[in-house]
């Protein structure tokens, strides 16, 4: 009886193996589980590229830079957000993607968005140098709105296989940059584990109380610079904006063309006395509109 028993055991093991193998083939190849609730920053490069294209086209059509910033911020690229838009435009301009009208509209939209935020793309030069690439219906709108990504989320249209962007037409400027001169009223160093190594900026009216929304703040450091804007965190203040510093660098900030440049600001280790936590030192810099 032992051979029959061994034969039954072999059949049992073979059946289990076939069952597991068949289940894996079905789950992985025939009916794979579709991912749900995937966030934009979790997408692969192709998916993130499509997200950037959709956000850029929407911005070129409606001129709503705040909405575009909301969408792009979901990729969690932080300071590299608009540089990524510029690099993608350049990459697509060098490919066959630029040989279609819809592709050119997308590329021009990305150039419009990235260059409006100070990120130069080779795509604009490539298209300008080759007029045959430019279809008569693809005219990118030029707008002057300049707002960076914000931490809130807003739904964005998805590019599908039948999506055809509308012809882009010139639109009026939508910028809200305030005019006038400002002075640096005071500096306040502080140490907080919740706001570690940041420059917090408050741009205020002459009364020192009312925040000024939409003010451009320029920050410089050795080998780099960036620009950010007030008004994107209204829960703090309409005149509030912030910038994260890196150790071992010195930063100066100003309202370009509207104020003097600050003293050099740098971060170093400190201890948050309220939480007894290690942090990096931070600064608050107050700009106030000149009464003159």
C-alpha cells in the first residue's frame, strides 16, 4: 500500500503547486489588481509627465496660476517643481511629440508656465528656431501671473486618448504684484522644531498690521537664487511666505526692485525650549510699506 500512498502524496503536492501557480498567473497576468487612490507623487515618470502636461495646458487656457500650482504641488517636487516643467518641455521638444499640433500646444503651455516662474527651457528656442514645427493654431498665451506651488490640493483634468486641447489665445495679464517701496522693519530669530531652518517673511502695509498679498520675495545664496510669494498661506497671514534654508549656506532676501537686501541669514543647530527638541535656527523678517 505504500506505493499507492506515495503516489497520492505526489498528486496532492502537484495539485497544490498547480493551484498556486495558476492563481499567480491569474492574479499577475490575467486579472491584475488595479491600484486605487494612488497619489500623483506615487505615479511613475510617465504618469507624472502626463500630470504636468495636463496642469500646464489648463493654466495656458484659464490663466489660473494658483490652480496650476495646486496641481503641480501634488507631485511633491518642492523647489524643483517649475524646473521639472521646463526640463519636460525640453525633452518633448526634442522628440517626435513636437511633430503634432496637440504636442506643440502642450510644449508651448509648459514653456509658458515654467518661463513665467524664471525657469528657462530649451523648448522655446527649439520651436522658435524651426518655424516648420509651429502650427498656425498653436499660439501660446502670455500671462504675467507669478505664484509658486502651494500645499493645498485641487483636482486636475486627466489627459485621455481622445483629449484635444483647444487653441491657445492671448489673454490679459492676471498678475497681482503690489507696487510701491518697502523697508525691512525688523528681524526676529527663533528656534522651533515645527518650523526648523526657515525664513518666515511678513510683508505688511504701512500700518504694520495688514498683510500684502502677492508680493514677490527674492532669495539669494552662494550659487543659487529662488523666488516665492506671499498670500499662499492665508491661514497664517495674507502677507506671509516662507523659505527653507540649508545648513552651511548664507541667504539674503529682498522684495526685488521694492526694498533693500537683508543682512545674511544662516541656520545652525538649536533647541526648541517648548518641546526640548533639536532643531535648526530660523528667522522672521518683516517688510513694511514705506509711508513716503
